[in-house]
């Protein structure tokens, strides 16, 4: 079914799906590593690109293609490239767009390993990186050098919840001939479509909201142009971080409910944020749905809703936070986010532990920051859980 002119929730369920000879209602798992050619000419045509038949699952597979086309439609992009993990997506993008002597400007509060791999590994191949607070355009402009090729942002940033202006970054990127890459993991295309605001590449850890059930790891990239698509797909295929057909089947199932999951999760998050905001033991809270968020207006402009991620700190600092995390019963003390279950974690000692203390502070990742990913349980139970744990602090 053609879904290009249909609504978002219809696309979630039908985009990318294809009919098979049995009339299957869902896209089956094509659990095969290789595909038989009809004859030698067909094999040659598949390799030369004259035929779009499948060759080998690292290069392409029907179940994976269905997911790639689904997400490309959701993000209003040219096409999708599915990967084994979110880091596989990030690494493929870096590999495709950077090389010896080139430079990338990135958000200082970016996902920990997305920064770590630049500082520890791409640096060995002569790639330079500068991390700045991208919520201020002047910081980005000051960091741009003659060899800068990529502007990379994550908004809202993980875990500070700082919001970066995508349209403004697209203007800066255009003026300086940079490729603008946006990590859209925290929003999913339900809340934010970076390509619509002028980004060139959008990527996701589908481990989070897109799959949404905390049962697989995966990633995906969507590009605006065919040129970027070919360049990045080449790197994904050659470095071998392809998605597996079973992963693709799982995420095709998960993505169908993205709309209703996000809607419910952000309704819950708003109520949890309102509860935390006035709690006497809470020192500060950052949630895009609260007017106290420093970029509340910008969030309203580029996001279709505030999402379900909350950062907050307790007046008692890290020790109080530790006590809170040890006393919640419903919320799982676990990294990751965006699933149907509520999760709580401490970035300074967990997801962002690899970053130096100095860089963490510069990026606003204070020792007391607690990251709360609100799930779709009954909100009364989520708040009761916070209440009894805060009583013990
Ligand atoms: C989890 C995450 C990643 C990395 O994804 P994996 O699937 O764990 O490899 C990248 N960016 C953000 C914002 C994330 O939350």
C-alpha cells in the first residue's frame, strides 16, 4: 500500500510492508544469510545494480528493507540504513563523512560513546573533534575551522535535556558547507523530524523509543539525499554492522505502537514532572514540558510534545540520589530509555562515566543528575513509587 500521503500512525503500521505470495499480514523474518540467483546473468545484474534482487544479508534482506523503508517515511527522508546498534549507526556516519585531516563539531552533552569513539579512536586516524554547548549558535560558529566537515547535534541532549535549535544549525551548516547530523533517539520521529528542519542525516538508537520494549539493540540512519545514502550505506556494509532479520522483525512490531506509546508516556512524564517540581527534596528539574525549562519555547517550536525523559537533582546531592535509586521498586535501576517500563539511572557514574570529570561538568552533567525515563504504567503507581523512595531519602 502507498502510504506517502497517509497520516503518521497509518505509516507506523503500513509503511515499508510488502505483499508476499502467501498474503502474510506482517512482514515475515527472512532468516537467511544468502539468496539464490536465477542464473549467472541474474547474479551479475544484482552485483552491478541492474537488478535490485537480494545478494547477501549483510548487504540487504527483505525484512530489514521493510524496516528501512518504514523509518525513511516516518522521518520524511530519502531512504533508511538499518544497523546492529545505535553505535553502529553513529560509527557508519562518522566513517562515511570524516577522514584524516577533517574535523567535526559536536554537542558536549552528546551520548557518551558517540564522544568517546571520536576522542579515543577516530583521533588515531587523524580526525579532530571539538565539543561545545550547541544550544548557543556563537559556540558552534567559534568552533568551526577550515577543515570542519560535520556538525553533529543531539536534541534534547542526553542527559542534560538541553535543546538545540535544529533550523538554526541547518543555516550554519549550509553557510559553512557542513553536513548536519542529528541524533533523534530522545524524540523519535513521533516528536521531532530533523530533516524537515534542514538536517542532512538523522540517526537513532532504535533500542530506545522506536522499538520501545527493551528487548533488542539496534540502530538506523535516514538521509535526505541519495548521495549521502550511498556513501553511508557503503560504510555500513563494509564495516559489517548490519541489522539482523530477527532484529528487524522485532522493531517492525515495536514501531507500530510508537504513537500510542509516546502519547501515553509523555502524559505520564508531565504528571511525574509536576510532582517532582514541587517536592521539597527535589533541588532542580529539567523537562521540556515545564515552563522552567530554559529552552521551553524552542522545544515547543521543533517538538510535537515534551517527550518522556526527565532530568532532576535532589537537594541532598549524589548521596541522596543514590538512596532514591536504591529505594524505588517499580522503576528499574537500569541504563537505556524509551521503553514501556519506567527506568532510573545516574549518568555521572553509569552512562557518562567514561568522560572526564572536568568535561562532564562543562557539559552540565553534574554528580547529582538523575535521569528518569517514564514508562506507560499507571501514573499513580509511578508517583507512589517516587513518593515512598523520596520519603526514605
Ligand atoms: C543509546 C543511545 C545511543 C547508542 O545506541 P545503542 O543502540 O546502545 O548502540 C546513541 N544515542 C543516544 C541518544 C542513545 O540514547
